């Protein structure tokens, strides 16, 4: 497992940089950074143990980046506490497009990964989508 950081900002380290860095490392090695209170989980109108939470976003290259493609990412939980997750990442060849072109493939990846861990598919999928104005 790896986690990169920019060496050129070492002298002007933004506040909270190492906190964020360590949270990412902890998640990658199987640690749990957050948890929903058991009472709150029990009060949900669905079975959390059979639910996958999915977050989807698209990131775009900066003005000075040599790469012109955007990248779409989806993360999907696979545990009843919504703290363990898998990812699916795809390159978007049309720059600055918020439409996720390969969402069907990405969701298939997440569902397959959920099934591998749980030996059943989720009964519920709740999707959070960032980056759109309606």
C-alpha cells in the first residue's frame, strides 16, 4: 500500500495536512476512521447489514496539469457500519465532463466486490453524487 505526498510543500505545510494524510493511510491498512452510533444504525428504516452506500465524483485536471482527462471515482461500502469500502476508478477521456460515462461498469465492480466479501448482493444501494448543480 502506498500514500503519496508532495515534497515541495514540506516547508509550508498546510494546517491539518498530516491529519488527513494519516487518515488516508489508516483507511488503506484496514483501520476505521469513523463510526455511526449503534442506536443511529438501529433507527435506520432499512437493514444496514444489507445496504451499500456509494459515493461518486469526478475530478478534473488543473490548468497546469499535463494530463487533459478527468477521472471518475466511485466508492462503495461493504460492511454494516459503512466504514469499509471498495473503489472503482475510470478515466474520462472528455475533459471537464461531469457525466460519469462508465457508471454501469463501476457499479458492477462495486457490486462484485460487495458480493465477494458478503456472499450476497445488497438489498439496498444508496448513492451520493457530488459535483452537480440542478
